[in-house]
C-alpha cells in the first residue's frame, strides 16, 4: 500500500507511478483512476449527503478533517465545480501562482499577480455564465522562507475576497487549504 497524502490511500501502484512527471492536474488523474483508489474509513452514506452541513457556503478554511476525495465527491453530488491545486512542490509566489493557474485552467498571462488571480476567480468566471458553485482545494501551500506566513495570508485573502464576491452573487464558494511542511523548511505555524 502506497501512502499518497493524508487524505486518501492508493492500493494500486499505477496511480502513484502515473503521477510522476505529469504537468496536468494531478487530482484529475487520480479521479480518472478512482477504481484503484480505496479510501480508508469511507464516510457513511448519511454523512456523505451532508458533508457541508456545518460549513458555510462562502468560506476559506483549513481542510482539517476533510479528505480531498470526499470534497470532490460532495462537489459532484451538489453539481458544483471542483478545483484542486497541489502546491507542495512550490517555493515562491511566482511558482504558486503558476501552479494554481495551470491547475484551474486559468489564462496564464493574466495570473501573474494576486489582483489578476482575483479577477480570474471572479469576473472572468462570472462572465462565462451562471455558476453552480465551487469547492476548491489548495493542498500543501508552501511554508518556506520565500513564501512565509504573510505571503500565505495574502494568498488566502484573495480567496476570501473571491468568496465574498460569490456570496453577493448567491453562489457557493468553499475553499479548503493545507500547509506543506517540508523537511528543508522551518515549519510555519498559523
């Protein structure tokens, strides 16, 4: 059994080996291979139906006890967009913005700063038409000297402002995040 993250476990090595060297959204690859993914301790059916029972519709919060696969399934059940970015390999703001841009399929030239990211998460998507809602996971935000607590809070503020924007539009916008604690970085406590 190969441990892929704190959120789910893969029982088939082709899923893990298929992730190496992929520049596409890793979670989409995992979901496409979900026949080989077995979650430890699956949620009871009743709990799956109300995963967001105690989670406000427009919030940015730590992923805590939620598992990525459960969040993706809940988004699908609700008919909402699921956006996932694995950020554990990034070290700087530029790398982080590039990772989020690529993972969310946002226009690359437009996402070189936080203002552009906000515009892409709000106005650009709003102009595309009515939206069913969003469940977003930012997994492994960097905790490095080049991307410290202040930089992380600034990024999360962009998502908080986007949540407020979508709240005014009566569209759910839930963001879940976790921090990476690499062995080379000093752990950042928040």
